[in-house]
C-alpha cells in the first residue's frame, strides 16, 4: 500500500469537474456574499475543506481538483491528514489554543518538547531555532538577528550601548538606528512587510505606494536549460552575478549587513541558483562580514527532494540563518552560532514569541516526513514527473520552454511563450481537473504536497497534454 | 452564581506559594533545560497551563498565582475557559488547523461565518475587517492600507500607476516607493518590526541596532492626577501637544500620510489621552488629509469597561482604521470606508491572509463577552478595585503616585517612586501570590482577564497591602 493509500484510503481516484466555468455558480454566489466582508477578487473558487482529501481539493460546486498548488505551496501532507488531525486534537493543542502564552515571559512546560521536535527537522549544520508567525515575519526577525549580530561584531558582544545610541534611537536616527542594508536579488520574494518588502523585487504590485528602505538588489543568475548542456554559459552567468554582488557590497551607499537569497526564486519564476553560486556567496559574505540568510519559506520542507533545498549546495561553513514558514505551518529561523542570541534579553522579543499551536503542527509534519521517508518519495515521484514533462516538451517545445527543476523533487516549472498563454493554460487545466499555479510573468510552477505519487503524476500529465492541445 | 463561578466551579479560592523564591527550584531546573533551545532570560517562571484555571496561573513548582498580568494583557476569559475549549474542539477548528488555507486565493466556505462573527465585535462606526497575525503585523497592514489610500487620494482611486512608478519601485525609490511618514507619539508602543518599530518610542532596547524610517514622534499628553481636580492644567497640556502634532504635520521633511495613537499608552506607562485630545486629532487629521489609526492592541476587547477603549471618546466622524490583537487572539484592523479596499487585488495580500484558527477563537471570545455582559462586569469590578486602591493611596501616598484608570474598568496603573522600588513590589507581590506586570520605568499596570471579580480584587488588595508594607 502506498503512503498516500495509507493516509487516504478514501482519496478520489480522479478529478471531477461538474461546472462549465470556474468558479462555478455556487462558488460565485457564495463568493459574492463573502465579498461583503472580504476581498474575494483574488479567489480561484470557494473551497470546501471538509470534503477535500489528500491530493484533492473540492469546491462548493462539488468540483474536485487534483491540487498541484496546495495553498500556494503550503500544504505538506495533503488535506485532512490523519496524523495532523490527531495532533490537532491533542491536549497540548487545546491548551496552546485556549491558553496562548506570552512564551518569553511565561513559557509553558510543553515548550521544551515542542521546540526539540521542531529542531529534529533543522537543516544540516543548524541546531537553534527562533519562532515567528509567517514567512515575512520570519525574514524580518532574521534581519533583526543579523543587524544585532553585525553591530555586536563592530562594538564587541558584551559592550554596552553608548548614551548617544540610546538617545538617537528614540528619534529613529543613527547611530542608535544605524544606516544598514540587507542585500537581496532582483526577482526575489521575501514577503510584503516594510523591511521584507524592501528585499522583495518580483512585481511592482507587491510594493507600490509603500515607503521602502534604500537597499540594493543584485542580479540573480538566469541559466540556460537544460543545465547539463549549458554548464559553461551558466558558470559565466554565475561569475557575472557574483561580481555584481561583490561590487554592491563594496560600493553601496549604506553598509550591507546581511544578504538574503532563495535557493530557488519561487514567486519570481522558479529561478535556480547553482551549488557554485551559493557557495561563492558564502565566501563573499565571510570576506566582507555580511550575515548570510537563506530563505527557505517556499523551497523548504521536502518538496525539492531534500528537507531543505540549500542542502543540495552543502555550503561550507554553514550559512548563518535559514528562514522557514509555509509547508512547515510554523515560521521562524534556524541558526547555529550562539552569538546570534542577542547579548541582552528583550531585544528579540514580542508578546507571543511564536505560535505554539502551529509549532505542534510543524513537529507532527516533520515527524511524518521522517517516518514515511517522504523526501525520498518526492525525489522519486519528481524524477518520474520530470521525464513525462520532457516527453511533452519534445512534442510541444514552444509551450514547455526552460523546463527546470530536474533532480529537485516535484519543484518543477517551465515557461509559456506569453503570460496570456500561461493564464489560459492554467484555466484549461482547472477545467480539466487540475489546480495549478503560475509564477513570474509566464511560468507554470508545480507545488503538489509530499503525498503526490506516480498515479497522480499520470493524471496530471494526461490533463496537461489535453490542456496544451486545447491552447 | 457569578460568571466566574459558572466558568470555573473548581477555581482556587486563593493563591498558594510554596517556594521561597520565584522562579522556584523546579522552574529553575526546567528553565535551564529549555534554555538550551530558547531564550529563557525574560522568563518569570515555567508555567503549567494544564493546571492553570480561571484567574489563576500555576507554575511547575505548584505555585498558584492570582494573575493580573494575563500573558501581557492577552488572556480575555481566564485559563482553560470552557467556551474556548469547545471552540478549540470544533470541526471548523480542526479543519482550520490541518488544512490552513491561503485565504485570498482559496477562501473556505467557513470564512463568511467566521468573519461576520468577528465583525459583531467591531468598534462603533466600523464594519469591515482585514486580518493579520499579531499586533505589529496588524499595525503594519494598517500602514499599508493607509499609504495606498493616501496615494489614491492624490492620484485618483481608479488611476493607474505610471511607468515611472512601476520602474522606480523595483529599486526601492520614489515615486513608486514614496517618501511618506507615519506620525506616532513619544512613549508609544506599536510593535517591533521595522515600520511598526519606527513608530514605537517607549524604550531604546526595543529598537537599538535596527534601521528605522525617519518618522516623527509627537508629544503625548502627560496629565496630572486625579483628572477631575486638574482639568485646567490637563486641557492646557492637550492643547500644547495638539500644537506639536499640527506643527510636525506641517513641517516634517517627509509628508505625513498617517497618524497612529493608543488611546491609553500601555507599554509606555499607562498614559491616557482625553476625549478632547482624541477628537481634536480627528479634526487635525481631516484638515491635513492624514489617515487616523487607533491602536487598540492592548486597550481593546473589554478591559477598559468598553469593548474598545476609544469608544469612550466617541470620535466623530469615526477614525479610519482600528487595529487589534492580544486579547482577541486574532489580529488585524477594522475600517468603515470601502475606499480603504485597494483599487486592485494582490496589493494587500500574502499567503495566508490571517489565521482562521485564531479567528474562530476571536469569534468565541466576542460572543462570550457579549452573552455574559463582561464589559459591564469589568466596569463594575474596576470601580470597586479603584476605590480600594484609593484607600491604599491615602495610606501610602509615596507608593501610589498618579493612580490612574478611574472609570476605565480594570485598566489601572500607578507609579512607584523609582524603578527599583517598582521591581521590588512586583517581586513581593509574586511571593504573596499575585502575578502583576510593570510598564515604563516605574509604573505598575493591572491587566487581569475579564473574569476578574470583586472577590479576586479583595485577594489582590490584601496581597498588595502586605507587599507595600514589606517594601
């Protein structure tokens, strides 16, 4: 019995689409009502999570889709996973929900076990964790850790603040509120709050009208595919981008305290960074005393075939901070150097210091991935799926440009010739029973949960071939 | 039977402190172990939420304290409240926990009911809500709404972005990323992310080493107490501070798009703003086209004797945005003008768009407060408590300076002569069975849950008298 069959003996055997358009009439009716109190303009349909199961999401019209988008890459183990239901019904969960603690001041006796369970899923080389609430929050907490560390290296870890710092910070002025920057990359997505938003650089709509920090964006490599046939050109591209990073660190008007990068830029188009590039960034960050942050918010938790995507690059020495959220449900950052713990309490602090209810879910997800060897399964299924896609690519090369993600589990994407064609393909896919997302301007990104198996890949490929034919 | 007896027939009748110091030996032992994976330096003790009940919190040494701090003012209905346990065990909650939706793209059929339940608790004059994850997040989402609205008023609500805006924003430059400011007040606390942190101005330790926006802080009124004996002086103080606000709006180097204020500055020392002051701010914000944001993160959800503290000021026309978190468990902002809905989708957006699990809890809390008339009870108990405190003030005037919060439910505070004396009083209170928090440098703040009744006030007053005597 496959793992999916173990979890979901009642999982549908195929998608069912009953309505002629999506959202269907019942979705439209209920979305209109919901629209009185909620911004429903981005809604694909109104979901019925009670009826959704495993790899299938159901809407209120009774349409059931094979889900390769999984709540914008945020469902790790399928819908209504029995192991998570068990965690959700545990006494620890009830307490976490009704007696939400201010963890910093009044940590609970449950916390030690909860955190140690989460740390079992830490990336290689990391053994501490700090908790937040979302991907953007995780990245901004990481920025705070980086700024504190960066200034501590300049000032001395145990040195006290000067009177000038204590006074100026209350006016939002230097030296207490120093002019320091986080370097990120063009096409990056690190969240939509103000500091995370200043590092995000994928689409204007995410950022327009918001004040931003004057922080730099370097070039992220743009590779030629397939990778194994273009290694010389891609190495040149890496070196070109690395030179820009180094130049920006040396010349930007504000000192660069930290660098943040996604190992695969997801929202920005599924752009991959090579092992070479990620390692060279480690060398540069060490050379210039810049904190190295890897954003695994979308790439983390198994979908690339490793628990954390940057483990493919085996960066040495390990990076400083690794942020997570989405499929882990809980958010925060991992680190290993105790010097990233601020020299005084109440510097990295807030009322809740994380969300124990979501930490319990994260622990259960990590345990299931480990027990059921789901990263290995994802690698296997990803390879199977990629081969099938290469088959389609041969048949329809124009509609499968830059097919990428080989050897990266089910974390696969390709480009259509235009955004209009991509949008049309996603629409046809839905009508043919598959819920799939796009990224950047004209890319399709596959983000099924880790319970996606070969049989689901077959159903998807059939629907995809049909949909491409209909373009 | 009192409401507390209905909720908690087994609630302890008095505190029990078994250890000679706090944290006790078992707390110390377990905190040391937890310290390997968590910053335990700010911990008061290690809490046992399984054994905590109603107004009493228990630690792992078996000490049971009457809790007047309630997780930094974040527990609305006491520990292990049966109505919240019921909500936590509901099928909607299980779904919210295991199938966490990306609400913007895939809203659930449960969402309409959940949001309408939350809106039953909206402040007078507000009838829309936008959801976030924490107080800091709520404030930053409100800033985003304010910036979008402010620019839309300049540009035209339906006008499109210029090419120059679309290009410059990707470099974090104006005009796409405009130079705009949020005006806040000295001693304010609005959170610790980067934009919210730029409006926070209570203690250097919250902000040191973090880059900040160059945003202004006006003077928040400092009143003389008791208020009814100092109305002339306090009116002058209001006018003095209002003039500073107006001057800053007129002269600050960056245009002020929004103003944010707590009706009672909580973290900053329980500083109250008068009805007159809050209304005049409405007049000024209308005159200068500034968005008016009330931060009810700590003052909201009943503890002042009204559901939302600023309702005492009956501000006309109603303010633009009201943020909430803490005792509501869910976070976000209320508003009433549909123009605060951005002209395009995906501008106020993120993966989760809030946390349905916490929204369900918020709805249950609002329902209980309404059903059990808990704001009225809080007013009554607050008046009772305040009179008792006035009695102690007469006896120990030096240790009860600026007693404040009369007619504001249990949201009461006073000053000790020094921070050392305040800290000592809090320590003695704990040893005498009461968990109480401080704020600013030398204030004591009372923040019991809404289930705090006269009998609890009596126990507290007795412990307080004893503790003050021991100073």
